[in-house]
């Protein structure tokens, strides 16, 4: 792995989450739609993805890799 590219938070409360990251943490909103919001950061990107209430929420980490197959082999064997 080279670096973390994006952190995506799955949320059923996208407007409340957007207000927190913008109003409390001071991050500038980039793309803003009812289903996807991302923020301007100096490092890895941060985004919110809307999911239906009752859907399992979580976080997805997206990494950059020069050799995806090799990275997957290393991760699989380490698990």
C-alpha cells in the first residue's frame, strides 16, 4: 500500500453528519448531493455516503497501491 486515499462513512443521517464535519470541524464541502458529500482536506479525502435507515453503517478505507494483486496477497496471508 502506498497511502490512504479516502475514508467513506456510511450514514443514514447525511445532513446531520455534513453539518458536524462542516460546522464543528470546519471542513469545506466539495461535492454535495442527497447521496454523497465530500470534503476538502489536506490529506486523505473524507466522504459521506447515504444509506437507508436500518442498513448496517460502517466506514470504508480506500488505499492506493502500485500492485493491487501483490497487496491483496499480502493482506490475505496476514489475516
